[in-house]
C-alpha cells in the first residue's frame, strides 16, 4: 500500500518552520513540495526552513530536484535551510546523487509530545 503524500508544517519556535513530508516524493508530488517549501520561506516570521524526511518512503530524482529548488528559494528569501531525518533508501539516494552535503542533511531525534506545536 502506498502512503499518500502529505506535508505538515510545524512551528518549532525561534523562527524555525519544520515541514514534515510523508509518502513518496516523486514526479507526481515534487512541484507541490518545492512550492510548499518556497511558501514557508516567504513567511515573515521564518528564519529557518527544516525539511523532515523521516516518513518519506521513496525519493525519486524529481524529489531531489524539489528539495534543491526549495533550498534555492529559501536561500533567496534570506532564510537558512536544512534537511533532517533522511534514512534508508532516502538517505542513500541523497548520498549517491551527491546532494547530501548541499542540503545539510542531519539526523534529529523524534519530537516529544511537549515539543510539538502544530500550526
């Protein structure tokens, strides 16, 4: 069963906007993903955009391009950008494609109940 694509934005405080992506990031979903990253970067209270890939099940070439386009839009808006929690095949795709360092991919522990502030 394929997990439906979804993006949830969470305000982590101090201007950090976390975009949690779920499902497959491929040709069908990449334009929407890049657009949502750019939109988050345009928000007046955003200082940093963090893209959380913990629940991404597939990352195709179009998804890598979406992350790079989102990074570019974020940097052009004067915001910081990073990707967190790429694991398994998603991490392998980022490393093999050579964008792991460009996207500043890091691991981060999962959120606890008291940390989560949905928006």
